[in-house]
């Protein structure tokens, strides 16, 4: 059954037309993921569904009585309530119902001598009881505790005022409140942004058991793989829908693009062939040939011409290091840090060697970002030492972009740090991150989170550091930008220590996972999937910062280098296959031009020879495309 239907929706902000012809339907029980580049209008479309934005045109139809639950990226809470009170407020109708049941019980006990009144009260009480049980009246307090625990709120936090919570904690609280309200349709805008890995896994399980429908905007690809059964992409103001999860969508999207591109190329060849015949007929300048030319021109004018398929612009960059480090990069010994009587970690040890790629994970608030700031020197440890090896240059990416100056323009923000470059070089670097033309003159304070992230990455690229400390680098980046970042890190020759809750990202770059737990670091060889498998099988960790052996690290580095070599070889083979296809298609086009010339057929033997060669060339092109598709599948398993 259709819950809601959007048809031909249009929305503009000034001269910026965000939604041009967006159509979408959502069925009962469907879990739909909505993706698209930053600024494509995803949040706007969701706000239109939630009734928070108006449409400039189009229609929105909803099932009668549909109950919506909307989670914005920044949620609002009552600052006077505690965390527990804010969650329990969802069940105020049940609390009032329970109070009414207690009053009815008291009244029934007092009117034992009035059978008629007792009958009426008993009937009312029975009705209240059934309604109370139907709405989980006896279990809602347990549900509240389960959701609070699942979203990472500790017992001692439940009595805190919501006014003292961080932005991320408030968003988590809003998410929990909305889940408890049990709407027919959940509208979730970046629900995993402020969740740690445990909370993300809990939310996946919760939504998998959810009976209602869900519309999700998220950049967490594994989250959508686990939760979504349909996908929709917002591209150029329109919506394209796909059946399956994110991985299935990515494959189908690539296939659709290739089909559209092949179809467009075939149509262009046919147009060129017809135009060549028309031009040849007109050269004869005879009445019969002119009529034939005019007839073909009319057919050509009536042809419905395809627009050349294009992808929306994506970021393009790579990391380079201006010099090599020594074998040892970072040594942490006996680190301890705490705030306001609470110890984050003590006697913490870690040893990074050249080429290491370590993902740092752990629950929210365990001290991951603090550890990175200790390494950069922004925060001093309470005890312990931080030592660097020879030739180490640190590049730090702060998830909050605190190092950016809000009063500067984008151009000045970058240029002031790299005065050795001229304006053209700075604009070129910003152009890689989609800042073009007057975009570079926009104040930093007006940028979105994703745009600020791209400015910070521009500066990081230009520095050329050999040791990257990355704090949630994929936050606010769209899917395509995340893919480019992952590829850039794959070819980076230096050392990486990155905090991330993006499991897909960790799988792409990491060769070790360091888990911050119980005030210590525990390390596992491999990426996130390897770590997850070992934890679920209750295998022993591969070591802690002080016990990782040199032999194990050399083995892991060798595996990483071999994987990178195989990836480069596959990419080279793909490029060579594309060059062969292009050459074969050019040769086929030359033959087509010859065969389209009526004078060419005056030599039947030559024409027959070229015709046979043309058929053989078409078979060769088909074979080359098959080889290319095989290579592409290997490169994107």
C-alpha cells in the first residue's frame, strides 16, 4: 500500500533551482535510502514531506492519518527537562491513562453498594485497561531504558539536564524520543552522524525489526546496506529509484550510466551517418537526390535526441608526501589523561611505523579525539610521553574545523597559509574540491559542514605531510567524495591514524584497528570486517600498542603493498582496455563514413571487403566491452 506519493515537485531558493521534477512513492514497510551529492536537495525534499518546507509546484499525497516522525540533523529538546524526563515525555498520555485507571480503581472500591455505578465504572476501567495494554502501558519504562542504553546514554547521564548535553548528544536524544513515539513513517536525516559503532549496530537492529516505513538520508554506506531495501538518488533535481540496498544501487547506477552512454553514442553515430548521406545527396544537386536529402532531413528532425549522460561533479585529489619518514613514526608511552575527576585513559601505549594505516575506534567520550590532540600538542597529557621518529611531518584534520577562520573568505583561508603559491595555483587546488569562480570569495562562516571539510582537505593536500591524523574525515562528505578520499588514501605513501565511525571507510584504508576500551588500546590486525569477525568469535586481540611485533607489522605492510599493487595493475588494465575500445570505435566510425558514401559502392569488391572488415570490427568492439566489464567487476567486487 502506498503511504505517500510525491509527483513533479519543484523547489527553488532564489535563483537556485534545487528540485526540478522530483517524483517518489513510498510503500508500507519500505526502507528507502535517499542519496545524492551535497546540496542536491535531499534535506529539502525530506522537509517538504515533513511539512516544514513548501513546494513551488507539484503534488504531495499521504495516506489518511499517517503519523510522521522526523529527525533533523540538529534536534530540539526542552532544556528544563532531564534526559530521562525528555524520553518519558513521549508517554505522557499513558501516564495520564494510568492515573485515570488508579482513580477508577479507587472509585470502584468506594461504591460497592451501588451496582449500577459499579457496572459503569467497571466497563470504563476494562476499556482503559485494554487500551493501556495495547499501547505497551506495562512495558514503556523498560523500552525507554533499552533505547537510552542502545544510544549510548549511561545511567548517570539520565538525571542530567538536556541543556548541558553536546549537540551530538541532543541529536541522539531526539532520535530515541522519535523511535519511542512509534510513527508510521520515520524520516531520518543523517541518523548515524553522532553515533559510535555500538550505537550504529544497535540502530541497525532496531530498524531491521521496525514494522513501519523508513526514509533515510545517510552517508554511511554499510548502514544503508544493512537497513535499506530500496534506494533513491536525487540527481539534477530529479529522483531515480532502485531496488535493493546501497551496494546493489551502486552497481545498478553504474550499469544504467554505461547503457545510457552507449545508447547516446550509437545515436550520435547514426545522426552523423544520416548527415553524411544527406550531404552527399546534396552534392549531386539533382532533383531526385535533393528530394531524398530533404526526406532524410525531415526524419532526422523528428528523431528524439538524447542528451549526453553526465555525472554530477565530484571532488578529485590525491595526497602526496614531500619527504619520507624514518622507520619509527610515533611512540606513545604511559599516557594518561582525565577531566573533572574522570580518567579517559591511563598507561596508554602505541607504536606506529612507516606505512601503518590504523583506524582508532571506541565508544563516544572514551578519549579518541583527545588522544589525537595530545599527539598534535594541542592538549597536554597528565602523564606519559609522546615521541616522533625522524622526518615526521604531521597533518591534522579536525572534524569540527576549529582551525578555520570564519571571517575569512575561502580563498584567503587557504592562501594565507600558503603564500608561496600564486592565486592561480590556490584557485586550482580549490577547484579540485569544487570551489570555482566566485565560490572562493564566500566567507567561511557561511559554508556548510561538507564545504568546510573540503576547505580543510584542500589545506591538508597542499601541506604534503607524511603522517596524517584524521578525526572523522568522512563526516559531512557525500558518497562520491568519500570514494575519492578512500582512493586518495590508498595511494598515500605515508602513515595514517584515523578516527572513524564509517565502517566502509575503515575497510578501505585500515590494516590495523585500535580499539580504545577500559582506558587502554587493544589492537587487531586487518580492517573493520576482520576486527568484527574476531570479536564475534571471541578471538584474542592481535596485541596492544606495546606488544605488536615487528614481524607482524612487516607482514601486514607487505599485504597492504601487494593489495595496492594489484589495485594499480587492475586500474592500468582498465585504462588500456578503454584506450583499445576508443581506437576500435574510431576505426569503425571511419569505415561507416566510407560505407555511407554512395560513390564508394562503385567498386563492389572494395565495398564488400570494407563491409566484412566493419562487421569484424563490430565483433571486436563487443569483445573489448566484455573484457572491460570483467575488469570493472574485478575492480569493484
